[in-house]
């Protein structure tokens, strides 16, 4: 069976996240999106784990079910900040746990090293190799996955924070790193240029900070599993049994190109290299994005496909496509109505995004049907220095994704502005 999983999210207790991220909302919108398995997010947070324990039942196979039988897996993200070789390092890692008992032990371990209650993504000064070793001493079924591996500020390969290889970061524990999260600003084909990643699975998750369907599942991994259980999930990760990954267009990611948001400067890797990575406006160092960083670490040419490469598809969230075509804000009633019409017709968003033009136009405006089915021809205003990229359909200038002043979806406003 194929399971479409989003294994990296956050709860309402994480900073800069929507206060409406409840298990009920996650379940509701994951089903609308077409996601079959969600990470819980933030399992070490004292209030969130209490909710998880009171609302979810472990089926004995490490999958936690809501009362209406939607499956979750215990997941969190931990920020490790330390120095190595005289350089400050900041690496985010996603952690998956097989059951509440193991989660309790991880909480006890982390609780001895720092506070757990101020964020869903708490910071510790534990070096990555020690973190892996310590967690494996708790339970070898715990999976540690470097999160959004290429983003500049908090990742294993980040231009401002990271390392030049998994080995340099994880040292003798590298053998226990079976996957990396490619993040929104890179897709597998970019990662295929780094032969040092040939032996890890490339997985994709949303890192969502809200429950809305244009955030959760915006990236996801389709695992091929014998049954829905934690051990099968881990096996799929460790053995790269991935049917495909669902990806953002890397250009839409917030750190694809280089630049300075405050200075309004966005540059391609070649342009910023020509400027010696110095901002032409403020004369300080540019935020070097993912495309440039991949280029720096690549040892293979563009177009290279390693033997274990898995298929992937680039998708734009359906709400965004509709918003752009009808020139209305993403959180407006008009967009939402059109969105729901398609969800009712096709069952879920991933099914809509996979449908043909002929099928789509039976249920929606022809321009929307064309935008969905020809979405591969979209041009981009690429993301840089924390700003999302914007798709330019039919060459038109896109409406910015700013929520309206009197949004019908009040909580969306908050969710978006906090993101
Ligand atoms: Zn992170
Ligand atoms: Zn600048």
C-alpha cells in the first residue's frame, strides 16, 4: 500500500504557529488534502503531549489514532546549537518515536538538558553525533532526520549554520542517518548533484505552521508499505522504499535564491558570486540560499540521476492556484468556495492536482482547470531570504498572498501573518 505521509509539522504550542493547530483541525484538513499519515509535531511539549495522550490511541503498532480513526505518528523537531571546529552550528532535526513510552524517555532525557515548555522546537546545546547516540541508547527505532537540510540559518548544510557533508556533521553516527528532508527550496533533482547523498533517502514534509490545506501536506512523501505501522514506516525510510515525493517548486521556497529581503535584493547564485556575496545595497553579507549552496557542494552535473533516485512531482497548493487565477486573496471566501467545489468532485486536493484538464473543466472555470493541469509551465518570481516565491501564471503579475483586511477566515489571517 502507498501511504502519503507528512512527517514534519508543528502544534499550536510552537512559536510563530497558528493557535488553531489542534488534532481535530489537522485531521480535518489532512483528509481534505489527501494525506494519509501525519506527524504529531512537538511531542516533547508538556501541554501538547498531554493532549496527544488524552486524544490518541496507540494501536499497538506505533500508530496513534484519533477517535475517528485518523492516524498520527509521534514526531518533533529539535534545534541543536553548538560549536564545532571554531564555528557556530545550528541544526534542526526531525525526531520520530515508536510509542509514548519512548517519547517519555526522550522527554526525560531532554528535560535534564534544558527547558521544554517555551516552544515546540526547543533548543539544546547537544552536538548532533551525541544527540543521535543518546537517542539510540533509548530506543534504536527512533529515527533522526536532518530537517530542511539546505536552508541557510538552521540546517545541516545551511550556508550560515551547517556543514559540508553529513559525515562532517554526524561523524561516527552518520551511519544512523538514513534520510534527509530536502526542504521547500530544493527538490530531489538538486540533491542528486551531491553524490554524498546517494545513500540516504530524500524525503519531503511540510514543516507546516498552520493547519490550512495550503500549508499541511504542501510537501509529502509517498511510502510504499506492507501495512500501516511504525516499524513499516521506519523500514521504508531506512530502505528508501519511497514511491514518490510531492514537492514544492524549489523556486517557491523561501530560501531558493540569494539576497536581502530588507534591501529588496534578490540574486541568482552567479550574480551573488560575482558580487563576492556582498549586498550591493547595504554592503553586508547576503543570505545565501539553497540553489547557491547546492551548487557549492555539488560534485555532479545538472541532470544526473543516481541509481536509487525516486520519482517526484512538483506541485503548487490548489488554493494558491485558484487565488492567482481569479486574482483573489488565498484566504478569501471566493477562493475557498472554488476549492471546496473541486474537493467535493475529486475527493481530496492531491486527487485534484493529479486530474486531467478534461476532467477538471467539468467542475471548475476553464482557466483554473488549465492552470492546474498545465502548472508545469508556470514561471516564477523566486523566493529568497525568507520570502516565498510567487508563481506567475500566463505571464501575469500575481496577486500577493496577503490576507484581506476583513477575512471571512479570521484564524487564517493569524496563521498567515504568524508564518
Ligand atoms: Zn526547523
Ligand atoms: Zn542588504
